């Protein structure tokens, strides 16, 4: 559903999409924790392993990670997120299967559902 995260709120009042102040702080911590050589925040997207549009938890640190823009990174993953959302919304793929595919190996999901379509 287009616009799902825009302004939508949980029962506790939090927005579905966490604020940048939360994700930037977490990104800084995780870049250091993971030992990334490149520590430039702008070179990463704090991404949801299971995207919000597939029911991922926007605030769970375990569902968030600093994904590089370079190479087969954030922009490539975005294409599989969008494709899986379409397949789920069109009833061609079960939500749980889409979540499992992207959480287990998002690049394999990309090759199967985007490249191999």
C-alpha cells in the first residue's frame, strides 16, 4: 500500500517509521560495533532487514543495520523490497514467505524475484 508509513502511528503513538534522530544514532553505534572501515554516516542507509512495507519492526535494533550505498547495497535492496511488496499485495506471494526470503538472504531474493521475473 503506497504511503503506508507516512504519518501512520502505533497504538503507543510512535510513528511506524522511526525518526531520523533514532536511526542516525543507531547507525553511528552499529558502524562502530560492526567495525566498518568507512565511518562516514552519509555512505550508509540505516535499513530495515525486513522492510516496513512487509511488516518489519521499525524500532527493533535487530531489524536495523547500516547498509552501504556502494555496490550491491541499499539501492539494489530497495528494488527487491518493492518487488516483494507488489507480489504480496497482488496475492502472488505469502507475506511470511516474503519476510523469510528477504531476512534470510536478500540478495538471493533479489536474484529470484527481480532478476528472474
